[in-house]
C-alpha cells in the first residue's frame, strides 16, 4: 500500500469517532509506524494543514445538512481531527475537545457545524471539507450516496458546483441527494455568536 493510500485509509478511519473511541483504549500500543503515518497525515491537504488548535485569528462556523432520498444523514464528529484524545463525557453524543491535530476545517460533534479556523482570514470551500473528510462531492454524488444533488445555501438554490460553495460565518448549506427536501434552517447556539 502506498503512503498516500495509507494516509487516506487512516484519515477515514479517524473520522469515525464511535469506533475510534474503542481504539483509544489501546493508545499505548502505538508503534513507530503509526507516528510516521501521523506525520504524513498532518501534511497539508488541499492547502489546509493540520496541527494544534488555532488560537485567535480567523474562526467561523458554517452548518451542513445532508439528506439522502428524504432521510437526514449525520455529519460525523471528528472530520478533520487526527487522533482525538479527549471526548467530552458530559455530552450524550461524542464531542471532541482535544486531539493530536486539527485541520483548519473540522467538526467537533455530530451537529453538522463545520469549524473553520486559521491564523488569518482564509477562503474555505465545501469541496475542501469533503476532501479532508475523504468523501466524494459532485452534482451526482455526496459521500457514498449517488443521485441528483440539489444544493441550497442560506435557503437559496445554488446551481453551481457544490465543491465551490463557500464556507463562511453562519453559512447554512443543505445537500439533498435524490428526493428534494425543502430547506431546513439551523439555529446556531449562542456560543457560535
């Protein structure tokens, strides 16, 4: 297996927090090969590096809602998070509060909120988020779901390439695969003011 294929495999594995939570109990069994893979994963993806959580600087939140044939699908906790080390025990659902590294685009929980954090203002796109997630995105595919894709941004139909949708402060993105679902607004919690 090539290093790039191994990186993609490990990155996809790390986005599944539920199974990762089981593997956290075995963190002491890490080998030199795992550390080498982590260094490779931290390399920039689509120009977005992974590293310590960015303090200060540019920090905005967007929201992504996914529907497949009319059924809402969740965006997993841990997209863009490498080796989560702290899951908040006070939440019923997984909430990642610390990790070995975070990409500048990531999720902490399953709410669909995308955190965009960089040292300075940065233009992020939905395509970059899906690349970090390790999932395909096009007019006919969202992750493993295939079919016609309808895109809404802030309640308005978007007819362009879904990969080019801008991720900005309180931007609300809805992707419908197959059956079209009316736009469902998201109320950002006050902490995302």
